[in-house]
C-alpha cells in the first residue's frame, strides 16, 4: 500500500477528528449525527496514521510531494 496522503492532509484529517471528539464529549452533537461523525472521525484518524486513503485510488489522487529527480 503506497502512501497517497501528504503531511498537510494528514494533519487536517487528524484535527477534524479531534474537533468531532470535542463536540461529542461536550454534548454538542448527539444521536445519529454523533454516530455518523464518530465513524468519520475514526476513519480520519486511521487514514492519517497510515498515510493512505482508499477513496483517493479511483480518482488517482495523491497529496504527497513529488520528489525531484536529477
């Protein structure tokens, strides 16, 4: 599995997951919204740690920096 997420992408996903967690634990979201956003947060954390997003594969997207070859 080749990494297809750059550092900025990973930081943004992790930050959004933290924001969702804070909203949940401060009772700002609940019910179905909390469940759906919780699943999204778990997916964001997993993909940010792995550096790989399966949703990028079909559109051949990569946010990693291309290394310059001499």
